[in-house]
């Protein structure tokens, strides 16, 4: 297989051009709507980590976990979130390779 060929037999240059054409306005610049949508999703996912995780020990304690095990269960929960994000990234990446980036991004929103 030719490494310069990407998905669906098109060269990487043609794939990038197709994505750029699909998201660009008449001026050739990136359209504001798709960029804002992707940025807002990225921001909301990062806010989850920065807002929820500091309160996780108290949430775990309120679930009835003994005080000496709160740290362990808080660590397990935060690790489970990151491991599931990793597994999900692999699935979303494979889907976008098969069906294209834009349809998968639209589905994910």
C-alpha cells in the first residue's frame, strides 16, 4: 500500500483539500460556524475535568464509601473516565477514517 494514499485511495493532499473546501467560506477562510462548534465541544469536555474532578472525593464520600477508601475510589473513577475517553477516541477515529471526518463530527455533536 502506498503510504501517501489515505482513506478511499485519495492522496493526503486531496483529503485535506476536500476538508478545507467543505468547511471554508467563499473567501477560502475557515467558516466560523463549524470552528465555533468544535471549539465549544472541546471547551465543554475540558471544563468537565476542571470542574468535576476537584469535587469527586466529596461525591464519592456522599455515596457512602468509608473515609479510608475515598481516595482509592476517587482515583479509580477519574482513571475510568480517562481510560474510557481513550477507548472512545479509538472508536471515533476508526469511524472517521471509514465515513469521513465531517459526518462523524456532526454525529458527535
